């Protein structure tokens, strides 16, 4: 059986230190429950002495989750440890994470101290924390830039004092993978008693090497990794959970694995991104919008013949429905045909040739070819038309008033229908009006607005995930417009058209 790697998630502590990403306690509970369902072993819930809000979050999270250990951060200070222990009172499994700086920068500049005093303070903090809990993790802050011989002395001393886990953070993201791996190896070989504790990695991404360094640590003996969802965290972020977990799933030869239910990765990634207002970069490994999108003709052809030609992960394994074939001027006939078929339009070879020629002209002018454009093109080129399409003909909304309202005129299969409704905002009102015109029960499961560039004249791109209750079909609708209400309505209608196409 594969060796177990413990997942210590610090999205709600190190991740939440990102400016503008603070969550309230209710939101933290939502994330913590999602992390529990994802299968993480430890949730670092906050730094209780830092603020009453953090204290309260640690306390409430302790009540809200069952399986993961709840961990609270402290400095090597008695008061911090007492407050952390109090905040953890209701946790079924609890851990205090205490520590101190061990590099010369920290010892002499920040702490105005010397190595011997640091050793004493480290040992005293661990012993004090052990008075309150059985599970104490010690962090050797800035271990990445610390002298290995001194670090080994610290590790030996804190394990002797009762630390169950020892964290070797590359606090500044300075290390190279070989260097970080060698550091862990050195400690495994030179710190007496180290095998009584679990060694943990905690890598920052300042040089873009957090995941590589973490894996180097694991390959050299670390059995816990400290990670965040989407790699969020201070400055350039922390190691991302999804990258480490999926690397181990892909490289079965490593024979180390986690308990993560990978099919929940996308759901948790989107939840964290939405709640923290932190869009995921489109090319982010595993969870970025383009991580499973193929746009060049050669790649599309390969993927359509056999997904594994250009994909090392099955998108379903991380919770996506499928890979995406993105149509651009570089796409080939195979991709165009595939997309048309998904939209319910099956072209003959000569029709495909004609549509392809028109498609290339359009793709040269417009970088974002939407399903709507394709169906229009297919209908115009072949004279077959596209049956049953829903289009937004007119939209009028009233917002900023006591009761937001919307009037929507839709063209459904060539006939005009009008509806009006009120809602808790203009989008809600318009969506309610549209729902009253369609004969299917749908639920919006996700709604994401992203600015494409910057500025108040920006184009808003909207993504909605829609679930049809009776068929359990799930589709994604997209639209972009400078008017975000219009974009939201069009994205909803785009999703409805996709649902209709699934049934044809
Ligand atoms: O980066 C770091 O060193 C930390 C410690 C507090 C664990 O976040
Ligand atoms: Zn950190």
C-alpha cells in the first residue's frame, strides 16, 4: 500500500493573509466543510491571538467539522498558546502550531537574539503547548535560509520536548528544489529522534517553485505538506493542494498518496475563488479555466482521437465534465465538427467544408467564437437554420430602486415572448422572468463575474453553471458584455440553449 501523505490545509490561515481576501466566520465554516468533504487531514483555522475575529473563527470551525484536526497558530509566546488552547476547546481533534524564526535574519534582526536563546524558547513553547494538547506542531520559521546544522539541533530539541510534527518552512520561497530536498534529507539523517515526529513542508511560491520544493521534501522523507486551495497565500502564495495531490496521483511510481477525494477539487477551487474574490489565473495547473482546454488544430485532433494524447489527467478525476475544445483560427475541421455535434448540429462532409471556410473568416476577426456564433454560421451556411434557439431580443432592468425589476423579451424558435419579474437585484429579476418563459426547472449552481481587463469601462465575463432538475444535466453558460447584467442574462440563456441541445 502507498505511504500516506498528510494534507495540512492552510487556506484559512496563510491563504487568508492575502490582502482583500478576508472571510467572515460563516464563509470560513463553508470552506472548512468543503475541505472536510475533500478529505484534508488538518485544517489550520487561524491565529487566535491576532484578533477576536480569528479567535471566534477557530472556535466555530472547531464545532463545525468532525474528521480533520483543527490547528491554531501561535508564536512561541505563552499568552498566544493559552489563547489558542481556549479557541480550540470544542475541537474533536486539536493541534497547536507554535514556532520561532531560525535563520540568521530572524535570530539577529527580527528577534534580536542568539541561537542558544532561540533553542530555549523553542523548547519552552513546545513544552508549554503540550500542557494543553497532545498534538503540537513546531515551525522553524525561515528554515529555507537557515543553517542546516543549527536547524538539526532545533529539530532534535523540539522533538525531545514533545513536538509531534516539525514544520520546515521555506518562508521566503528562496530554495531550489534540490536544495530544499537536500535540507529535509540532511535533517532525516542528522537530527536524532526525528523519526518520532512527522516532518512537514511549508513552501512559498516567490520563485514559482513551491510545488517542486514540496515534492522534493516529500521524496526525501516529509510526510505532511502544508498547502492552500488554488495556491493562494502571502505574496506569490503557498504550495497549491491540487498540484501536489494530482502529481502524486499521476506518478503512481512514487508510491505515496493522500486521502483527497480529487473529484471535489474543482468545486472547492471555485468556492474559494468566489468567496475570496480571487480569480484563478486561466493557465493555473489543474484548476485554471484553460487547464483542460485545447485550441490548436493538431492538439484538438489528437485529443478527439484519444484524450491521453495531450492530457495526463482525466478532467473527470478533478470534477470537470470534460475537456474543452476551444475554437480559434488555429482549430481544424475535426474540432469544429465535434463542437457542432455537441450543439446538436451534425453536418455532412460538404456542409462541414463550407462552414469551416466561413468559420475561419470569422475566427480571424473575432477571438472568442461562441456556440451562438457557430450555430448562426451553420444555419446560414447550410440553409438548415437552427431550431428552437433562445435569443435575448430586449432587456430592460430597474435597479437602485426599492424593488429591482426586469422586463425580458425572448425569441424562442422564431416566436417572441415577453415576461417581467422582480428580484433581489436586476440579474435575479431577469433570470426569474426568463424562468417563467421556459418549460424546465433549472437551478443556477454557480455564478461568476470576472473583469477581463481593468477599469470601469471593462468587459465583464460571466460564467453560470446550470443544473436541470429532472434530467440532472449540468451545463455551463458564458457571455461577455460591458453591461454585466446583459452578460449575466446572456450567459443564462447560453446555458439554456445548451440544455436544449442535450435533449435533441
Ligand atoms: O511561512 C511561514 O513560515 C509560516 C509559518 C508561520 C508556519 O507561515
Ligand atoms: Zn507561510
